[in-house]
C-alpha cells in the first residue's frame, strides 16, 4: 500500500516516546519517511541505536535517539530539553510509551500499581506539560496520546493498564480544551489487537489463536498492524486534520 504524503510534515520536529520497537518504531519510520525531523526517547539503548541506523539507511534522514527512563520525570524533562536544544520547537508529540503487563486484581501491590501508572500515564502528562510551551511559541501543534481498547472492553487481566488508558482519554479531552486557543490539537488513538514482536513473545505465541480472534471478533478479519496506527498518527499530525481535536480514534478492525 502506498503511504500518503503530507507535505506539511517535512521539516517539522516530531518527538516520540517509547520509539525503539513495536508501534513506536513504526511511528519513527513513518514520520522520518515524511521528511520530518524525528527524535525519540526509549530506555532500550540497543534497539534505539539499531533503529536509528535502519531509518537513516532507508530514508536518508537520521532520527535523534535519546536514551531515557520515562519513569524518571527529571530525566524525561532533561531528554526533552536536549531534543529542543538540538532540533528546536516540537510541532508534534506522540505519547506512545506503555506497558500492558497482565495482572491479577487481588495480587496487585501499591508499588506495582504506582509502577503501572508511571509507565502508562504519568510520563504522558509531563511530556505534554513540557512540550506545550514549545507549541505555543511556534503557533500550534499536535499532541497524539496512545490509549487502548482495553478500557473500553473491560479487559479483566489489565486492571491498572485499563485504568491508565482510560485516564489518558480524560486527559486528552481536558488538555484539548486548555490549549485549543493556541491552535494545539490533542487527540488519542486506541489500537486493537496489534501483534508486535513483544505481544507475540509474551501473550500471543499461537498463530491459530490470533487468526481465530481476527476471524470471529473483528468486523474486518485482517491484521491490525503498527503501520495502520502510524498512518492515523500521520494524519492527526498533519494540517489536513487541523479542525480535529479532543477525539479518541479506535483502530481495531471493528473488534467486538
């Protein structure tokens, strides 16, 4: 499938959290392919460095990778300041980093709860807080927050994850109202069953199970891919979506 070209994205600064693998890596590839100046943050230094080399070879554009533990808000702020110093004001922020660790309600400890909220929600808030002044200075921007269908469907093995992903939609709506007058748009994307390498290794090792879910529970029985999510992010980041804000878009093949 030919990717749509959004001419306005060329040269714009895009900041992506959790960009070393999975859907995050698809974001890095997609925005670099549009000629954007891409920076991404991730704790996985080996995967991040490998992705930089891959994208540079494929697109001729070298992303800026800044290793960062997003649970450390001071480190997050320092990493974002480094990106700002190197590339200038961010036009687009994609809050992607997350962890869908399965949990049993009765077994969740306060420290595990805090960790899950930190890795799935807290950095989203503070990354947006840090980037809004940059977008105000440049006259607008687009913030894209990653939610999930987990909270919509009430996934029983994901109690804290679902709570965090629901909170992201609430934050998206609040922030959109707060910064809309500055022409900063804020939207969320809720992916369905996207089988990344991590998902396959941890939760979905059986291809027959994957195929059965797609056949019986999705309206469209084809795989929902990281590239499908990235394609929507490109549109939401582009000028073509300049009147769209405070929305949460499902990309799940019509999963029931």
